[in-house]
C-alpha cells in the first residue's frame, strides 16, 4: 500500500538536502553538525581540556575536523541503564586531488586525482564539478585550517566521443585511474605555471595570497543541488546520500530528545569508505576515549564501565541497497527491499554487518513502537558484500549492535536517489531508540 508524503516528511527531506548541500566534504559535514549542535545549546568539549560533565548536559567533541561525537547525558545512572549509540560516517567515495595536482598538458591545465573509496567513476564524467575540503593556510601567527567550497563549475571530466570509443555502450564506460581521470581546469597560460592557475581560485575563495596556501585535502564535488523527483515528488536525489542521510537522521533524533532518562550518543566518523583505520575513523580510539572520559566524570570504575557497555545498544546506520527493477538479477530473492517502505535491517552471517537476531528484534520493536514499517536485507550469496562501522565498533567496545539503513538507488554514484518517506521513518525510529 502506497503511503502519502506528509508535509512533515517533505520538510525533513528538504532539511536533509540543505544539510548535504552545505556539506560537500567530511570537514564541512562536521562543521554543519557543529552549527546545529551549538544552536541547540550543546557545549563543545576539547580533547586537550579536562572535562567537567553534568547530568542532563549536552556536549560534543570533534577530532581531526572530520569526525564528531555528540551526546546528551541522561537522568538515570549510567552503569544501571547503559546508553544508546547511533553511528554513521561523514565521508563519501569520490575523487581527491593529489598534493601537487596541476600539470600543463599541451596547453590545457589538468589536476591529478586519487580515487577515494569505491565511487562509480563513470558518473563523474560530463558533470559540472567544484572543489571542497580543507586547506592549510599560513598566516601571521602560524598555520590555520580553513574550509573551502567552490560551488561553481570549475572542473570537468570530459568523456571521449563515441566515434573514438565505439564499444562504450556495450563494454561500459571505463577510465584508467592514472591517465584518464585528471580533471580539466582551464587553458594553459604561458605567463603562468599550472600550479599558479590552480592556486588562484583557491586563494580567491579564501581571501589569501596564493603563496600562503601550504597543502590541502580537496575533493571534486557536484555543483548540482539536491532535488525532489518522481510523479508526486516522493523521491530525492543528491550526492553523498550515502552516508550523510544517516548522519542527518541521527543528529535530528538526538536534537529531538531533550531530557532523556538514558544517555544518548551519536558518533559520526570519517574514513569509513577506506576501512576506518585512522585516528578519526571508527577503528580508532575516539569513541572509546569519549566513553572512558564519560565514565570517569561520574566516578565509574572499570567494573562499572563494563556494566555500562553490557547494557548499551549500538545502531550502525548506513544506507541500504534498494531493489532496482531494471536489474532484478542483482538481488537476493525474498530480500528485495523497496524505497519508501521503511528502514532496512541488514544481515550478513560473515559479520560484514553486525546484526544478530536479538539486536534485529529490538530494532523491529523500536520501529513498531514508532509506528513505522521495517524491512530486512541480505546480499546475494554470489556477490561480495560491503561492510560498515557496525562490526568495528561492536568488536572494539563489546556492545550489542544492529546494522540498519534507508533504502537507496545508485549507491556510490555522484548522484544518488532515495525516498522521502524513508528518511522520515528513519528519524522516527532513531528518535524512538533514544527514548527507550
């Protein structure tokens, strides 16, 4: 039965699109979260300070500029009630500039890139691309990290004409990652080096001298804004739905719960798309450090910390593969999850997902109590299954965990699609989890 798109669901989807449009890189995503948390009265903590936490307090901490943990301390004793955690990731696959990217190629300036994670490379071709990320800038007092977002068409990856690639429609569009992915920036100017031409738009965007740009972490980003589509506007399209949609849902749920009994925590990590093994990734110490400091502030010893973790519940939120009617053979029969049919519980017996029967049943009950449907997904047995932060965090902390996500199409494309109702359902389910 088709459910109508409510005004509330449409407003939440628009807020998601705005969130993504303001967050073209992991550093921007964290900055957007920071703005929303500060506006809601959360207090920023610094890792190098001593923490003084209070019951009922609302706090957040940032590591590396691209990972953030926010939490609201409940009114009930931590060791007796545990906490509910929701985790997601701030990064998305794509093209990242090399440290010295610019070269003059027969009169055209192009920028060398590395492939970050596993993007669908063909979707980057013939699109209006900008640049976003962080730049280290030299100033009068030292070195400063600055965010930059050039959201006008600056770069392009032109396709080869079909007259020179006659088999493209049969063999698929493929790029050699070293020689065929560099992005075109402009016409080479004999009076300027390629590096100078590359630095100029960055320096202009930041309002600094080009020579003060030291180094950078920059990604090619789509300049097309997010949109609604479909006969009734029931779908959304944007870049980075995987996994900023989960970040937005988790943050929205945390902000919706004002004075919980149980402590509620949202952890948004960088580097999931490349394995999570970094200081800012889910495989690092960030979440464990926060939990230890949280326990220490309330005089919990090691025994109490273990009791706290044993009573806790972790929801790993990462987008799910929706059934695509154009490719029915790609899906496991009986597990064809549908867009706008509710959050998806993801199963894999080889622990690519962290879900167990017990943690799945609890999430089903959460959805039922929140009044939203839920679905179950398993990957085809003869296809490799992706993974999430769920198994990593569950293993490191010993917390019961479930992997969930909103269904979507074209995961890892530069332009992904999902359902308006599904996003509203995910926010409702996560809010319900925080109110257990």
